[in-house]
């Protein structure tokens, strides 16, 4: 599964994914080495 877009768009995609498959946990892998571009934690934390 790939989520792409702005922080808000990715947050919406994650929410829809969780609701569709009725899951309570997501494990993510990212190969982005630049810390300034690692936004997944911010998205999950709602920042």
C-alpha cells in the first residue's frame, strides 16, 4: 500500500484504510533517510 500527498491527504488515506479493514495498528517501513522529510510520525501524531 502506498500513501502519497500532503500530510492532511495522507492522514485521510490512513483513516480510510483503517476503517475499511477494521484495524487498530499499522506498521510502516520508510526508506527516507533525510530526517527533515520523515513526516509519518507527525501525521500519526496529528501535527
